[in-house]
C-alpha cells in the first residue's frame, strides 16, 4: 500500500467540524501562578481564622499576620513555586500523591526553624521528643495538602472552562 504525500498531511489535520477543547490547550505561566495565588490566599485566610479562634490572646491577629504570612510565603517558595513550574504535568499525577507531597513539603517548611537552629542547643541539653512536638508540623501538613488540592482543582477548572 502506497502512502502519498497528500495523504500524510491530510491525516495530521483534524476534520473541519472537530474543534480542540481547552483541556488540550496549555496553560500559561501567569494562569498557573494566578491559580496558585488564589489557592494560597484562600488557605491563608481560612488558616488565619482557625488560628485566631484556637489561640486566643491580645495580639493573635498580628502574630498570625507576621508569622503565619512568613510561613505561607516560605511554603509557597519551596513547595508551591516548583509545583507551578511543573506546569500541566501535575494534572497527570495521582491526586492523592500530589496532596501528600504538598503536605509533606509544608511540614518540612514548618520544621525548618528546628532543623536550622536545633544544633544550637547547649552541650549537655537534651530535647525530649514526643508526638506533641509535631502538632505544628501536622497542622502545616493539612494546610499545605489542602492548598495543593485547591491549586489542582483551580488548574483543572481552568482546563475545562
């Protein structure tokens, strides 16, 4: 069977009545960045409300605005920005694997002060470890996993619209 030059080019073109859906179009970096900021802003706001309801005190809101924002920015730099840079490849990954990786990254970001400054304990001082020491890392895991899930949902929604 012979294939002519005309037939090859015809096979590569879509029929005139078939249109490509937006799910096949690549998202620009600015669209992915906007989805990321939207997810980050929503989770920052919800986490701030939860923090202020749980930790009651005279300067809880200012404490959240300073330290909560700092950890969210660090989390976005170390976890969110690489996910944004991966582009649409994350849409092919397993959703559970993606939110687990995002949550794990958030836990590591929350543990960074202990990782960097843990060596500065005075000689002879010992740190008694317990599960209670991991409560902030656990909260960071949940917040980062939910933020990653929201980003995935927003990006998926951009792909369908």
